C-alpha cells in the first residue's frame, strides 16, 4: 500500500519573517507548505506490514517553496530558503489531526 494513502494532504500558506541576505531588510513572506495529516483510521485492504507503518506514521508539513523574492523595491533579488524543509506536527496535548495553535512557527519548531 502506498504511504500517501495514510495522509490527508492540503496546501497551506504561512507568513514568515525573513531577512534578505543581499540587502539585509526584514520582511514578511508568504511561504507555501503541504500539510499531511495522518488519517484517523487505516485505509481498507491494508496488510500487517501496512498496519505497522500506519502506527508509526505521524502528521507533518513539507515546505513547497524553495526560493523567495525580496520585497525591497531596490533589491528584488531572489534568495534560497534555508533551514527545515520538513516539520513534524506535534500531537501532544491535542487530538490527532488537529491544527497547530496560532503561535505555531514552522521555522522554529523543534529548535526550542
């Protein structure tokens, strides 16, 4: 069974504050993410190996955008996004599949 059948995928855009490495200006940039939320139940037709993989599966986010363009009128250069490109979504204290809180920052998740 394909692992993609364990998740519900939906696109999401989050505004992140980034600093342009060329002009050193700080701005808010819309960054696209693909949120993969683990389904509540195992899909039909799953075998024993699929059950084990489903138990170990966790909800996560994958960054879709690799580049951002500076918003400074004089600069306008594109720069590469560095840092985490995959973020595990914490399920502690919430129900599986629940959205992260409003103060959730995917760039700093796990760096605390």
